[in-house]
C-alpha cells in the first residue's frame, strides 16, 4: 500500500469537505445544534467563504486554484484583516500565497496596513489583558486587582484603549 498517496488523497478530500461545508454554512441558516462543530467554527467557515467569494469576483481562476491549495483557516485569517484594512483582491491573493504561517501572515498584514507604531499596537493587547482583571478578579489577590485598575487608568489617560 502506498501510504504517501493515501495521505495526499485523504488530505485533499478533507480540504474539499471543508470548502463544501463553508459554502453550505454561509448560504443557509444551519442549525448548529445538529452539527459536529460549534459557532466559532461556523463563523470561521463563513468568513473564509466570504473571502473566497470576494477573490472569485475579481480573479475566478486564481480563486479556485487557491481554494484547492489552501484550507479555510488561511482564508479566514486574511478575511479578518480584510475587514479591517479593505485590501484589494490582488493583495489578498498575495497574502494567501505567501510562504508564512497563518499567524506570521496576519502579523505581516498588520505591520503593512496598520498606521500605528508597533509599540502602540502591542500595548493595546496589554491593555485588553489588564482591563480583564479590573472587571473580573479571576481569584486574583486584591493588590493585583488594584495594580490592574491603576494600569488600565494609565493607558486610558494616554489614549490607548
């Protein structure tokens, strides 16, 4: 038995099934209580399909080729950034085809399209984390919650929120 060929065929079949599911989920109201995946996966499938449709509108041949070569998660990562930065179809294709991981690709899109400096983009993540501890203590000691409140206020006084 040729296990290499079997693995390649299984992988291709799985990718086709992902895209069929994405098309179904994005076109119809699917009762998620009756399927084996949750709302989070359905959201990702819908976003991936919308990105595919956007690219297909302008570059149909490339869109089909990309869909055959990449899974829905890569399209979804580009979709999230496209919603923020309104990139052209050619830019979206370029990002999908790049040799970076999904995370690195998303970071590269941010670096190119987000006008804020890197320290400011990164500090927003810190602000969100700290702000969580001011709303819900998570069993943290009082001194930690006080520190989180002071830090959140410092961020807000300086316009980062």
